[in-house]
């Protein structure tokens, strides 16, 4: 597909997304939260014992995209990818009300899926890997994310979703599964390695740290590692991280969508009209 065809295909897909029933959007939202969370579980497990921070990020980046591959190939509903629906609203293919309904239902579904997975991992043994070292690493990651200054979380959210939405467009351009997987992997490796912030991934990462810290099996190990857990509470998670990162993701997705829409669809239509 050409960039124009990619953009128009994405806008046409938004029409179907807006028309989805409430239960379907919630179900597919839960599935996407679960899939992204599984990518986070796998990447943390792969990197938790690495002493070199740069290498740990690279390894995480190589594993985490599994989650987005499942979302795209299995047709789940992911809030960050759906930020591209802004272009469909601008073009008049969908209403702004329909857009906000989709975003709300998908966001709630993503939250349920990711947080449920975090609780299951923290209370049913997954974080015991390495004698509890994975629980310590998970908590350390959660504290770092929950402690970000508001503006930092917002800006890191912008750049994250520019890359995620680029991955969505690139995945659409591929003709076979292998091509889609490769196209999806590359931008996601970049965002994870760079340390950008993804609201749905953080719906797993930070609650997993909260639950690990509340679990008596891990709390002594976490305290013994010298990790300050004052920021690990639901209020700090929702206000200090989830809100600014979500807003940043919306802005980043809109930026990517507007570049594609005005660069490849609106601009070409305007040129065509002038020639006529």
C-alpha cells in the first residue's frame, strides 16, 4: 500500500470500530490489555537479572513487541492505536462522539485486562522467578515510572505513541504475516529501548509493582533491596503517571495521524481539486 492507501484504510477501519457494540469493544479491549501485559511480563522476565541498564532495555525492547503483534494480528482493541481514529473524525467519516465512546470503552477494557494480569502475576507465583528477583525488578520499574515528573511522563508519552502508531501503519503496509511482524517490531523496539511511556503497558507495570509490594512473600525482599515504595499507591499511579502518559499518547497518536492525513490524503485531494 502507498502512504495514502494506508491512511485511508485506517480511516475506513475506524468506521467499523465506532460501530462496534459495547460488549464487543470491552471484550476486545480486555484482550488487548492482556496481550500488552503479557509482552510486559515476558520482557521483564527476560531482563530482570541483567546488570547493564542499556542491555536490559534492549532485551526488553526485543521481547515486548510480542504484545502488539498479538493485538494487531488477532484484531484486539488498543487505546493507543485507536488514537489514530482522530483522522477519521477530521475527515467526517466518524463523529467525535463516536470516537470518544470508542476510546472510553477500549481504555476501560485495556485497564481491566492489564491490571487483572498484574494481580495474577503478583499473587500466583510468576514474580518468584530468580528467588523473588523478578518481584524486586518489577517493583523497581514501577517506582521509576510512578516517580516521573508530570511533564516528563507527558512528553515521553507523546514520543511513545508516535512510534506505536507508526508501527500500526507499517503493519498495514505488509502483505503477509512475517512482513507485519517485522514492521510492528521495529518501532516498538525503539520506544522500549528509549524508555518512552505507554499508558496500557503501564496499566501492567505499575499495578504489578503495587501488588508485589503488598504481597508478604516479596515485601521483605523489596525492602531489603533498598527500594523506596512511597510512590507505589493507586493515587500516584493514576495521577502522576497514567493521566499524563495517556494525554501524551493521545497527542502522539494525533501527531502521527495528522502527518499522514494532511501529508498524503488531504494534501493530494487539495492538489487534485486545484488542477480541476
